[in-house]
């Protein structure tokens, strides 16, 4: 038996700002099939599936993870800030003016279209049944992921489960949020028994979905349904300009009213537990210590990696994660344009390795700004983490150790371990699901159905202790709910989770409006219309059954 493994070729296309580039790249063919092609071999099935995966990261266009996904989900929340050229549109609530907004609709629906073809075409192929099962499992899970992203940001959706070429009806009405979630759950429940575990010879290559990834994704789906259905429960969040603790009441999420919150919290807890204990058959996972190692090239496929997108280093495929989030050189003279807000930076304990090891606290200078002015300490004119020195290159080419100046840009180092510091070609890894995320999902869900749970506290503290943070004490249900929400923010910072968490907890508007305007004068104020994204005008024109989301 032969099974074709492929490595996803990931690319992020370079623009000097968040505007579309004029240059069109010539890239390799990703193996798409036309209706005239005959699918015969395992290689054909694998390449058909590759067509669906390629929409995540294809180098020939601004696909989802070529800026669009992480621009949208890491600019539009309370814990990030940056210059107005980057945050002036999307980061200030002007969704319609963001160049990539249409891609957030188009991209996942292209994944849906291509996985539909796999799900319909592959069952009749005369290939090894185990290979066939795994391909179908990946397709069902990938379609579920696409619809899961879409339903959280657009609400009711047109459900398409046929091959577009075979279905002439373009005027598909929006199905209810409940119906969309039913398809998501059905797809993932179909996928899990079909998928091989990570490391199994049947499992796909890097960047592919395997059994534990599908289980973890379904746990997150259940957690989202459960928390979105909660209404009227209290939760506290630290924030605002004064970095105070504010008490909110969850509003609930529109369309989630019929979900049984307790039932879905139980389902989320049990699935997360099956991944943590390995009882679900998805393989063994654990936290990597120290936490800074998680984001190194050596640990791309390590014990904490559940689902991730490994980018390829090379001149033909661009990746801007390093440039936008971290810096494009070890002396950090350029880049790091997305950074932590002051109040979020201050939420970490000083000994916490997630701030000590995963955040730049200084702006190392290059030859372009030598000599430098007096250092400006961060935050509030206080050097929180000691003194730093850097080797700088002078205009004559000589090197000299120089004091490094502090800045108010607390950028993450999560995307800084790259083969080349060329900002166009980094091979930084983007995690969609890490093992620590699953531990925190369990803790959150278990607390909702079993207040005072010792296991929930133990798994929460497993995450904190790995980073040398003070173990959390026993808490009542409300305090634990609030604590785990903020722990998710600290643990998963700059990994595109915060906005989803605020939305599903029904507190996005309260938290953003409490901050109002951040330290860079970006507008964080939001209104009801910002709970859902605008549907692209082209889609409204093409599908006459659709109506625009309220306020857009």
C-alpha cells in the first residue's frame, strides 16, 4: 500500500502595509482536478484533498493565513495595539475598509467547496480503504473547521454540501445558527473515527488534521456553543485604561438560545479529557518546557502541537508572521507592528516566563539609528525586566556592544525563531490548537458543571506552573470563570483566540467599550453591528436570498 504524504506549502504575501499588492506571483500547481479528470489512485485522492488545504495558505493569492486570518482576529480585540497605518481600519472597527474582509467569507467557503468534492468523489474510488477513510476524515474535519469559523463571525449561513458544478442553484438561503452547528458537529463526529492518530503511517504530513486535532476542535465547538448559550452569568475582566477589574454580565450570543449550556459544557469537558488522557485514541500529548521552546523550529511537531501550520522558508513563498508580530532581525530595528496593550502587558506576573521569555522588552538598535537617544522605559518609565545590551553594527562595518533602549512596544517572540530574518521569507509556525489550549478548555468546562473541581484547578495550574506563574488558589465558580478567561489570554496571546473568546462569552462590546481608546489612540469602541462581520457585496449580488448583516 502506498500513501501520499504532502507538506503544505505555506506563504504569507508581503505588503508594506495592509493593502493589496500589485505583484502577482507565479507558484506551483496545487493539483486541482477538473470534472474531466478521472480519480483513480491514492495520489489522486490526496491531491484532491490538497486542493482544500491549499486555500489556507496558497502562495498565489491572499489566502486565509497569508495575513487575512491573523490580521482580523489579532487586531480586533482589547489586548493588541499598534500604529494607525495598521490599526486604522480593521483595528478601529472599520471592517468594510479592511482590504481582506471579503477573503474571510470567500476563503472558508472555498474550503467548503473543495471538501465537498472530496466527500462526494472519494467514496467511490477503488483505493485502500484505510487510506480512503483518513482522506474522508480530514475532509469532514476541514469542512467543519471552515463552517465553525464562518458561523462565529457571520451568524446564519447558506449551507452547501454539494459540488458547485453539479448544483446550479446559487440562491441558497441562510440556515439558522443551530443548523450550521448541527452540520459542524456531524462532520466532526464522522471524522474522528476515520482519522488516524498523529504519528500513524496513515496520518497526513505536517499541517494536516489527525484524530486528536478533530477531537480538540469538537471540544472547542461544544465549549463555544455552551458559553454562547449562557446569559446573565457574571464574569470579571481586567482592562480599561486604568487596568482595573470590571464586572460584566454575559449577554449570550444571538442564535445560541436553544443550546443546552450544561449539556454542551459536559460534552466539551469529556472530549477535552479524552485528548488530555489519551483515552480518545488520538495519541499522547504534553506541555513542553520551557514554554519558549514551543515556538522553536525544533518543536514544530512536538508533544504540544495538535494542529499547526508550518511555514516554508524560501524565496517563492512569503510569511510575514515574524515581521508583523515579532521583528525581522535579532536587533529588532524593524517590524513588531502588532504588540500588547499596556494593561494586558501588566496582567502578567514578573516571574512568568510567558512575559520573560516570550515578549521583547527592548528595542535593539541598528546602524540606521546609531547613536541613539536616552532610553524610554516601558511601561510607565519603569524598566520591569532588567538591563539589556546588544551588539550593533556601525556604519563602517565594525561591531560594538551597546546599551539597548526600552520602548513601549511589547512584541511577542513567538514567531521569531526563523531560518532567515528576511521579513518576506520566514518559516515561523502558526498554531491553531495547542495542548495547553485543551487543558484550559477542560478547566473552563469542568468549572461550569462542577464548581470547585479539583481536577479543573489542577489542569489550570499545570499551564501556569509550566511558565513559573504562581499557582491559582481554589476559587468559587464566578472567580474561576473569570480567571480561566484571562489565563487563556495570557497563554494564547497573539495566536488569534482572544476575539473569539470575548464573542462567545457575550462580553466583546463591554470589554472593548471600557477600553474605548488605547495607548496608540486606536479606537476600540464597538457597537452591536461589530458582533458580526459584513457579508461581501459581491456575494449579496450573486445570491439574491441573502441579506446583509445588521448595521452594515
